[in-house]
C-alpha cells in the first residue's frame, strides 16, 4: 500500500538537550524540521515524528577573530543582511544568500537545512567548501567536527546519523589578499541552480597564487571541488590564459546528468563559463581592485 507523509506526532523542543533526546528516542522514524521549505515539499513518507528545531538558540553569527561561527538555524535573510559580510572574502556568503530564492523563502529557509537536505543543486555548500568551513555536529554521545567535503555522501545523503543535529558552521579567517566569488545559473533568478560555482583565491604579496579553491553544485551527486583546476592555479601568476585553462579543466571534472532542468552537455559547458567568471572576480578581489 502506498505510504503518505502523515507524521503521527509533532514536537517543539525549547532546548538542544530536549531535541537530542527526542532524536535518540525515535531514531530513523524522526526528522528534524527547521524552515520546512525542503522537508514539507519533499514530504518523506517514512517520517513519523517531526521534531521542530526552530526554537533552539542556533540563529546567530559570531566572529571571534580566528573563526566565523554561524548557527545552523540562521536564515538566508540574516546571512544576506549581516553587517559582517559587507566586504572581504566573507562577502560571498551574503552574495549567495542574495541569489537565493524569493524573499518569503529567504525568511524561512535555514543554512543548516540547505546543507542537510544534500540536494546537489543547493547554493550554500559550494560557498562553504571554498571557505574551508567545518560543520559542528552534536548528539547525546558528544560532538564531532566534519569538513564540508566529508559531509556529503550522495544525493540527499549525508554523514549525519539519525540522532545527530548540525548546530554550527565554523569558517577560519581567510588570509590577507584573498578574494572569493559565487555565481549561480538558474532558469530565472529565483529558480534553483542549473549549475552554481564558487571560488576563492589567495595571492602572495608578489602576486603569485598561494592557494585556490573551486567548488561546483548541480554537476554531480554531491557538490564537488575541482581539484585538478585548483592545482593548475597554485604557485603561478594567474593570467587570462591560465583562467581559461583552469575553467576548461574544472568543466572536465564535472559529472552532470540530464534532467528536466537541463542537459548534461549544457551543464558541462556552463560549468566552464561559471568557473571562469568566479575565478576572474576572485582574482580581482584578491588584488583589491
Ligand atoms: C520556492 C523555493 C525556492 C527555493 N530556492 C532555493 C535556492 O535558490 N537555492 C537553494 O539552494 N535552495 C532553494 N530552495 C530549497 C530550500 O529552500 C533550501 O534547501 C533551504 O535552505 C532548506 O532549509 P530549511 O530550513 O527550510 O530546511 P528543512 O526543510 O527544514 O530541512 C531540510 C532537511 O534538512 C534536515 N535538517 C534541517 N536542519 C537540520 C539540522 N540543523 N541538523 C540536521 N538536519 C537538519 C531536515 O530533517 C530535512 O531533512 C528553495 C525551496 C523553495 C520551496
């Protein structure tokens, strides 16, 4: 018989401990719900207990000088409007939030939900990947820190256990002369991405590239780093020809599928275009132009 999404109980814990106890008690048949903009659209029929985490104190943005710490319940609206993201490499956080859905969704959708949904086209994972972000994950058994690259395990699959919650993203302070950029290609500006890409470039004081990171979404079962393209850029003086070569290499590293939104060929071609744009913009920003 066909099963429908009809949770039999809804909980609204006020503390993290209460939420973790509920997750431990109900296991695989429970699901945390944050903004609900993914879960209530997807409506997974196996969910019997909904644990609404929206009241937990996880909507914050702090900068202790060494790390930027963002609570997983921060909405895209709070990321877009935070005064901490007006300049420097962190500004891609606000820029990607700006490009995210419509205002109504931005007010509900959380960054934790975006990452935990593990949808390949999600906008925040490539941004977090180039910023070298780590996820703080907690359960009654304790806490663990997982890098964004280790976090995703497949389409809608992550390394999270059913008794765990993602509570915080930790982003190390970027070195000086670092620039970062994000681009998203969608059918319209509020549609989910056909392809998205982020880059971060750090230059030495003599202008040579010290480090480069490139990440793409919607071109593989999980968000990916284009490590071959990154390697081409490191320890070199980046010019237009090198940007072109790195963009081509990044596109060759993608493994897109064809679906209702786009053909695989188009995604591959657009990966090249988007990587070129994010590299050009990151380079300009790293030079302070
Ligand atoms: C109209 C519309 C437009 C959209 N536009 C975009 C867009 O432009 N870009 C984009 O990337 N996405 C977009 N989305 C998808 C969705 O809004 C985002 O992925 C959103 O960030 C999900 O966050 P949420 O808080 O609503 O998650 P929820 O729906 O509450 O949860 C999503 C999943 O994550 C789990 N979860 C949530 N928080 C945690 C946590 N802290 N720890 C462990 N598990 C957790 C839930 O159990 C669930 O499985 C759009 C959706 C809609 C409906």
